[in-house]
C-alpha cells in the first residue's frame, strides 16, 4: 500500500511544571522542569544518529514556548540550527478553554456537567472556549495532507496534537486514539501508514538522572 503521507518523526515536549501539578495546559504554558530538560536531552541523544542519517528534512515546532524550549535543546543535541525549526500553528495543543489550568478532580467537582458531556461524547464535545477532539484532528489531517511527500518531517509538539497526528497517519480508530500515550522519553517514527515507538534506554535515563516517562493529565 502506498503511504498517503511522508515519513514523520514526532517528539513530545519535555515534562513541564503543570505536568507535575496535574493541570491541563492547552494554550496556556509553563516551562520545562529540570527533569523535563533531562528527558529532552535523552530523547535528543537517542534520535541523533537517526536524524543525522536523514537526507531531506523539514523541522517543525508548535509555537507554544514549551515546545520551542524542547526544540532548542534538540537543536543543540543534533547540531541543527534552531532557526530551521519552523513554527507551525497547526501543531499547537488542543485548546481546553475553561478547563485550562485545572486538574481533573477540579473539573469533576466544579464543572460536573461539562465533564459528563465530554465523557459522553469524547470525539465531538467542545469545551466552552476550547476545541473538540474532532476540531483538533481535522486541523492535523489538513496539515498532514499538505506536507511535501519527498521530504522527512521532524515534528515537536504536544500529547493531544501527537495523538491526532498518529491516529490519522495510521488510520487508527477513535478508541485506539483515546488509549494512546505519549511518554516524554520516547519519539514516534511514522512511515508507510505505520508507527514505531522509539524509546530511550533505561541505562541512558539512569545516566542522565531523569524519570522514565514524566507526569501528565490524560483527557
């Protein structure tokens, strides 16, 4: 089967302060933790040989600061000038609207009707002031369809963004996409409508003193 998309190497940003606190970030932003910095370095070292072996590469980054901070560390690890990482608005995280800055327990307690509506329609429900998963997937699908097929594309983005990207690339079901996880110590190689998770070795994680996955809010 001929792939509909070019090869993509997808990387999530490192752990942030709100990841640790268990708060939804969306379009809000908090900086990487010390652990997050180490995670990004570990991923950069893990992927360096693969990135250096690529011939025609395009580098893309979400314009949100936590993704750009991640890209800055990766640019050093790979010896790639930072200005080659092109900010792309299609890669920003899902907008969580009124939920941004809140934990799941706070949403369940203070906004129970919204929480229940999201649980009842996880694909189509748009949080007030925010986006639905369908909105997110539609913009990622449109962006994927317009990528140059002859190049390989390195993408630095967010958990929600990467779920939509991976799901459309591989033709996954909604149920599979909802079950996705994006460790902050791994990357995803997408090629020929399939994905391969590229993990950092436990020995490298231990050597750099970083936690294996990082903490986040899954919703």
